C-alpha cells in the first residue's frame, strides 16, 4: 500500500475530512484495545513502535536497542509479525528463510540477534523465551495488547510527525495520539522538522522521555556511490527519503522510482529497471531492506549482479544514547 498524500498534510482537508468519521470510529476501537492488559511472558518486553503507519525507522531503532542490550550483557531475541511474509509462525528465522516466507524486516533483524516471526505475539514470546531470551525486543506491535511491555518507545519521523493528526483511513495515526503517548515511556524523533517538534511537546506534556537521532548512511557504501549517476529504486514507507539521502552523499539519482512499502518486485519491473540503468550508464542502487526482499527471487537474479546498496544506521545524539541506556536499565531492573 502506498500512503495517500493527504495523510501528510498539516491540516485535514478534502478527502481526509470526508473520511474523518471512519477515523474516529477506528480510533475509538484502537484506543479500547490499548487498555487491555497483556500477558507477562516471564522476561521484560521492550517494544519499538510507531504512532502512525509507514516507515519512520522502527527497524534501525530495534537493531540499536538490541545492540545496546547486548552491551549490557543481555541476550535479546527479536519478536516481529513478519509483515508481508506467508508464515504465521511462531518460527525462528534461519539463514535459509526468504522474505516471501518471513517478510523483509525479520531477515535484517536476524543478522543481529535471534528473531521470531509470529502473528500470535504470545506464542512468539514463548518461542523467544525457549530460544534463551532474557529480554524480548518487539519490532512493531505497540498497539497489539497481547503482551505486557516493560518499555515502549514510539518512533516518529520528525519531517512529517503524525501528518494531519487523524486516524486511519482519514490519516496515518493507528490510534489517537494522546492515548498512545499515555502508554509509552519514550518518543524517538528521527531527523528534524516542526511536525516532529509538535509531537515532542505533546510527549513532554505527558512526562515521556524525548530522544533524538538520525538515520545515517554507512560510510563505506556512501563513499562507493559518491559522484556516481544512479538509477535508484525503493519499496519502503517513504522512498523520497532514500533518494534525498543519495543526493546528500554526492550521488545523482537520474532515475528515482518509488514502490509501495514491502513491495514484491516482478520480473518485468526488474527488467525495466535494468534496461533503464544500462541505457543511461547508471549504477543501480537500492536499500538494504529491498535487497533482502529480492534475495532468492527471479527479479533478484536480474538485478543482483549489478546492484549496489546504501544501508543506513540509527545514530543517536549523545544525551539520547545515555538516556536510552538508562531507560533500558530501569526496564530490566523492574524484573
């Protein structure tokens, strides 16, 4: 699904206003779900979620959380729904899995820590504990009430914030912002923007910690693309962010093609991208998330031999890194 443009306008207008009653109804249902008590799986659960749909940087944040937990001597196991994958789970991700089975994000997570895919979060938590987890890190699932969370961090793209402030389908919010903030302990703003600062003010008003960071391209990959004319494509929440990053590192996206988030590339699409790159003498480049989705597919066989990646990593501001470590330590100490 590609998010409609009216979601990200600063004020509701047009179609958003027409859909607003549906948004209010859906928001009321989602708010009620948030109040349901969750199961304690026997180990702390750290949840990294979004108040909105769409890419904001949840997976890079979850990876950072797991790495910092490892530095504290813990054994984190990721738990994720595996959006876009066929397996309902619970299943422990292995190197033999492909995105068609597990979804793309679990394959990235499994490079850092053991990863469980499960649509039933309680069953997934049981498998995570069986896999020797002493802390479960949920990538998404904040609005899912199945598990009790020791720490919940809401990730916000500061450039767009919560868009027009309405709930699905009128806007990008999964539930009204205030009740979501009431059940979180921290908000992480990624990037900069007035829309994000408005969310920060609301979070501070409810006593939440406000963390700040940015998604930075991996230095070696960025250096290899510097000065190159590229054919860029991305099937992520906001492809324009990826194309902007390429420009910032000194690459020139002559072709910039965006696809819906979690897009499964077809052979005709791959052939079209390859031909366009060859015709313009362009370097094909995409995201790490798109690359794992292409792995083991016919489209991947076409694009893989000439494809370069530009991975990004979350870089926290120094004070925010210290604050995150403190939040994690407190959540673990409650056990």
